[in-house]
DNA sequence: GCCGCCTACTGTATCGGTACAGAATTCTTG
DNA sequence: CAAGAATTCTGTACCGATACAGTAGGCGGC
C-alpha cells in the first residue's frame, strides 16, 4: 500500500487565533500527528502500532484545517455527534452540545463546511437566476430591478441566497452548468439560450418568468395580453377608429409592419400585440416596429405613423418610455395630446406618473410577480426534496389599465 | 455487516431520456443487484436473489442517477478518465475523449456535479455579495444598482456567479455562513453585522467596498473626503462665508447638529462631512441631520437651515436627491438658486443632470468601482488558491467636482 | 537489446459532511 | 421487576467528484 501526502495544503491565512499547535506536517507514514493518537476513542480496527499509518480523516495535519473530526477528537465524541450538535440539536443532550460548541469555538471551527454539506445533503441553499441580456441590465432596467428586488426580498426570510448566473461568455466555465444551486428562475430569456439548456439538462426545478415555459416547468406570467386588450378597448370606447401600434421584436426590419399579426420571438411583445389586436376588433391598424425600447427610437417610429395624410388618432405603445417618445413626436408635429392624439403606454413606470401629460398606461405588479416566482420555486424545491410529486403550476397575474391624461375622445 | 438501504431516493422527475438500460454495472465481483435488498423502505417486489449486497458507489440503482462512475462503467474506463475527459482534456487521447463524451450524452450525464466538484476542488465558482440594508435596496437604489451591475458585468467573463447574501432574518439558515462561495464583497455594511462576522470567521477572501476594512482585508473606497473637500472649496472660492451642511447618519436625533465634527457610524457620511469641513476651513457652518436620504426629509431639513434670520448662502448636501429637496425648499421660501442660494449635491446621479437648475455635484465613477472591486476579489481568490501570499490592497478612487448651474457667487 | 522518456490511463485516498440503523443507557410502566 | 419506550450517542456507508502518484506500453538512442 502506498501512502500519499495530504494534498491541497490549503494555503493558510493568518494562523488560527493564537493557536500554535504542533504544526509538524509530518506527512506519510507519520508517527502521530498531534491530535488523534492510537488511543483515540473507538480506534478499534486500528492496531495503532507503528508503520504504514495513513493520516486518517480527522487528523489535523495541516494547521488551521479544522473539521468536524478535529472537534470530535478534541471533545472525545464521534464526528456524528458534533455534526448533530450543529445541525440537529435535538439529537443530543444540551449539556454535551454546549460543550461541543464551546470546543468548536475555541478551535476556530466555524460550522459545517457549506461545500461538504451541500454534497451530503444534496441541497445548497441558493437558487439561481438566469440572465441572458447583459447582467447589468438586471440592475439598470427599472422593471427588471424591481422584480429582482422583490425576488430577493421574498427569499430572504427563507435563508436562501440568489445566485446571478450570467449566460457566460467564457467557454471554460458556464455558471448555469457549474454553480451549485437548488433551482432557478428563468427571467425573460430567449428560449435558445445555451445557459438555459444546461439548467434544463441538470433537471433542476425551474420557474419561467415572463416567458412561456418549456417542458414541465412552472411559470409566472403577467397577463400582458389582457392588459393590452384593456388598453385597446379603452381607445375603442373613446371612439378611435384608426389606431397606431408601436412595439419591438416583431419580425423583419424596423419600420412599418405590413402584417401585425405575425409573431416574433419576444414572448411579452407577442402577447401585447395580440392583446391589442383582440381589443381593437375591426378597427383600422397601422403598426411600426421600433429599433429598440428607447425614447429616441419610438420618436422616429412615431413619425412614420403620424407624419402621413391620414394619421391614426391614437397610438398604443410597448412601454411608457416609448409612449413618451411618441408624445414628443406628436408635439413636434404640432399635435396636442390628448386632444389630437391619444397615447397609451405600458408598464406604469415612474415616468408615466411624472411626465405631463401623465400617461395612460397598463400597470403591472412587479412586486407580486417577484414574490410569486420566488415562492413557487421555493415550494417546488421543497416538494422535490420531500419526494412529493411536483406538478407544474402556471400563474397569470392580472394587469390594470390606469387612465391618466394622455388619452381622450377621438377628435371629431 | 449490515446493509443499509440507499438513502435519499432522489425523487426523479421524468425518467432519463428514453434510456432504460438494464443497469447491470457489475462492479467488482458482485453479482448484480438492481435494487437493494429487503430492508429498503416501501420494499415490495424485489426479486433480489442473493444475500446482502451493498450498492456500491457507481451502481445505477436509482434510474436517472448518473455519475461519473455510470459513464465510466459504460465505456469501460476508470472513473478518473471520465473526470479528465470533462475537466482536463489534455490528459487523454481525443479519440477516447470523444467516445466518453458521446456515452455521457447518451446516458444523460450533464457534467461533473457542481457540489461534488466544489468539495473536491475547494472552490465553487461563486462569489458572495453581502447586503445589510434590505436586499431590495441593492436593486432599487440607482447608486447601488449601478455598482452591482458593474460588478456582475466584470465577473461574467471570468465565469463566476454572484451570490447575493441577505443578512438573514432567519436564525436557522444564514447565507453568509451556509452558502458555498469563494470570497465576498462587503458592500457598505454596518461593521457590526452578524453576517459579516460569519464571513470573517470563514476566512474567506474579502473586499470591502465603501467601508473601512477590518483585519487584513482589501478595500475599494471612493475618495468621498476629497470629493467633498473639492465641493466645499468651490463654495469658498465663490465667496461664500456661511455654509449649510445637510447629511444623514450623524449622531443623535435629526435636526440641527451642534457639533458637525462628531462622527457617526456611516463611513461614507463621515468622510463626506469631514471633507466638507476640511474644505471649508474657517468658514461658518450650520449643520442639519436629515431623517433619511430622501427629498422630503431634505426639504424639511433645509427649512431649518434657511428659514432663519441669517441663513447660509450655500448648502452642501449628502446626495443629489437631498440637494433637490433643498432647491425646492429654497424656492418655496422665495430664494432663487443660484442667485440667492448655492446648492451642491453628491453622486452625480441622473437627477442632477436632468433637473433645472442642473446641479453642481460630485461625480463618482461607479462602474470603475465595481470593476475594481470585482477584479481585486478575483485576483485575491486566485492568489489564495495558488498558494501565493496575499497582501491586502487598498484602492482609493478619485471623485470629480462637476460644476453646473446650482452654484454661483455669494450674494453681496 | 537495454534504458530512459513520453503518453495515456488507473488506483487510492481524500474533500467535509449527513442519513440511518444500531447500541448502550436510562426511564417508564404494567 | 422485567419488558417496552425514550434518550443519547456511535458506526458505516455513502454524496460525487479531484489530486497525485504510479504503471503499462511505445519508441528513439546508443
């Protein structure tokens, strides 16, 4: 039998608090290393004597490497008992537990190592959040940020952490594949994302948000379609008979869209457009695809709609930001809002409230969405662990039309 | 010897993709067993012939439980070789590697299990970010959000994930103690946070941000003091001889502060105040502590400063938001900005640029801060792993005074 | 033809814990 | 007072991987 030196010396930081115990790394065929001697409790199968002594698990060969075994040896109990002292207090007398905890503290044992525990328990205590757009987007975009804030907040009491998984650029390390997590939230990612497919392969509990789920996963969706429909009906009720649509992620190049019923790849965009069309019924429609969800692009798109012989009397926009761009374009064309042109936004962001005229828009409860998504995932993870059958749940959150000052009766 | 039933049945989702291979992994001289023997829970129809058979490591007992060993057995190579195929391609012929990868794919083996790998390698690939204020704050506050965005962005190419560690409310699970991470960023946390002390006990590489480091940890700080000093000098140069200060986290209750030199607990607030005082030299100072960093609270604080016999001719504010509140208060008191009152903000947020008058403020490069913090931590982690000595580094990022329209010469 | 050096794999010993069945005692209880 | 039930702790067998030493051929050099 060959004996190997202990690997991974674990380059230590400052030595454990004032603890200058033996050190002597005594590798290989070592005569005893400080802690456990041949007389350690229950050393039964070990003749203890001399040669060929492999440093056994708990032996504190490298200074500072304190594990359950270290503590166990120190107190004179089994490793299992120490584990119980930390993780299942009801399994031992509180007296012994105190003693163990004290010894642990003295030795500088922090508590069960998360990595070891994760392996043994099969759970890590973290859930992933998959982000396809730039990670930064999650923080920068107010809509996304609000959602994530709610998720994190709702997770905090459960003691779970949120791991942001960038859909890596590096080939070497792919967070979605390599980070230990118990489940994940898929947030508005293109379905073909490679990272997503890793998560699916891992067979982790997944909850899709703002995106149609694949496979048997659960989902939390906002009723974008219903909200859009309500917005459209609102215009119809106001008497508008020709309505413009301005959105993103349709198909083809940006500019005027021949057939607005053709669907693109963006789930949310598709739903909103579909809802608009449903709500508008037979009303005449002109549609424009903007280059991006930005005020400037919406401004340009609006020009295509409004700077014509027979412009629409109202415009439905993909976002408040875009609506704001449309309002600007209208003003610059000499149109008053809402007297000459009604404009409807989407999202009910802070902007919608603060600008003049305040925007009629569709409000979404991002906090509820975040809470719901988090809860769904957590309960699903719990269910899987308990061995209970999981069934995918699909939640649809209602949106609300908020009528403010940017819409009015169709001009005569 | 007793036989234990396999624990943790790993409640399976849908069975592995159509693969119903007979399992017979025939490990060392054992007859094969497809399940375990009669002591398993919910045992029933187990034709298990022979005697006591302990399911050995690689045996594919539970359908869907595919590990390195499963693949190894399937291909007929050692487990180690499979591991190398995934993690160290240079260790085997590319021919064999292809074969292994194909088999793995067929068996539905996703790749090395992150938890197992984390334990064996001693690294998880995630870094933590400690948040003391509400987790939500990280997303809601634009300053924090911008910083985190930069951190995440800068980490993405390295393939590391960011784990948000709420400073838990639950006693049971404490993320800072229980989540597997390789290092952490401490972002503007009160020093007494319990979560922080766990991180320190774990002896993880830490980088403090916007907070004086404890122990031997590195830090990234903005030169708040220098920035504040520049802002104060600017006022002095404009001839102001009595200046108001409005900030938060001083000491005692909010309202007028008798001695502005007394320091509070908020590192950033302390530095800014100190910088102001340095820059103001002997100029007369009146100080107010606002209840929070909000426009409304600043508004009320400003009234205390301005609605007096002999008001200051300029006010230095802890943030742009507060400056905006001060501007409002001034207007409502009939004071013009900057003719009658100069106002200086801090942060150079979007607000400072968009309001009228545009605010003179102190610009900070949050993106640089994020990148730097991330890089510092990553390199420190790499150094520790490589066994190289780590030395704490302390970076101080300069701030820049941006003079806009809210400041002017002191009124005669 | 013997030796040393590569290359490609394999064996063994961990990494640091947890689950579960036992075993040793003590406490009930009929 | 003995059998049964609690209460405490211990032993064994993993969780799923990686590090490192070691070994078996193949091959060029002298």
